[in-house]
């Protein structure tokens, strides 16, 4: 019988040796990696420019438009304006259910100094900065006169309505040329007589040269009063 023995002193070599990167492959991969890193850097730079900047003119314009829209929305419901200057105005709006009972008072103001904020105050509470670094803020109040539905009637108070002066007649003539219905009444008439005349009048006009205050004024009349003086 024939036996053969193999010594384990020398390990068998692997049939396929493990390969590494060649210098050419390493250089090519580095070049590709450099290109990718450059592209990623460009994307980051473009994205950073797309982030809104507080000093961007476009963002400043949009923020200003938001403030103007807010003021316009609140002024739309204004019932009275108690303050109106070039840099501040105060007005009231009906109860909008914001926690306040009754009318709500709103005030917008700017100091007039460039760089100071535009502030808003609600019902006399804390003053809040609505917009910072305001350079110009100027208010102009415009009035619109509506057409009267009926001819207004004016009660012209004079010293003597039986023999009025030339000035009294001239005032009556001017008012009538404006379309008003003018009725003369003497300040010497009794309160009862003045009340009867007042029932057909829309406004009392007090001439500046009247000798005494009409008695009707002490009864808090329900019509408007214009004092020439």
C-alpha cells in the first residue's frame, strides 16, 4: 500500500490575489470628488442667497405693505377720529369682540425722527412697535362730502327778526343761494316760541353780533349749532 503525506508547513497560496487601487484610479476618483464638492458648494451658496434678508429692499417693501394694509383694515371700521396730525392719529371702532367692552380705541404714532419706530396702542394699553427704523411717515386726512338728500333748514338767530339788519339779510341771502332754507328768529323770543320754530329746523346759526344767548340753547337742543363768533 502506498501512502502519501502533504506537509502543512507551507500554506497553499490563494488562486486569486486581492487587488488594490491603482494610481490612475485614485487620481480619477479624487477629480470626481472635487467636482461633486464644488457642485454642492454652489448649491449651498445659491440657497443662502434665497433666504430672506431683513435689509432686502423687496422684504422691506412687503413689510411696509403689511403695515399699511393693517392700518387700512382698522380705519375701515372707524366711527370717530379724535386725533389727526401728520405723525399720529387716534380713532375708535365698534366692539369687535377682542375682549374689550364697548368701543375700541386705537392709536398709531411716529415721533417724527428718522429711525424711530411706528407704534400702535390699543385701548390705552402697552405701546407696541409695529415697524422699526421708519424713515418717513406722513398722514394726510381727506374728506369726502356727500350729496344732501333734502334741503337743510337753518334757524338764523338775530337780534330782531321783524326788522333785521342789512348784515342779517345778506347772510340769509347767501345761505339761500347755497340751497338752504333760512328762517329768522329773534333772540328775544320766549323759549316756547323758539321751540316751535326749532321743530322745522335742522341747525341753529348764531350771528356774531347777537346781544344775548338764546333761551333755546339752555335746553340742549337736538340739532346742530353753528356759532359765527
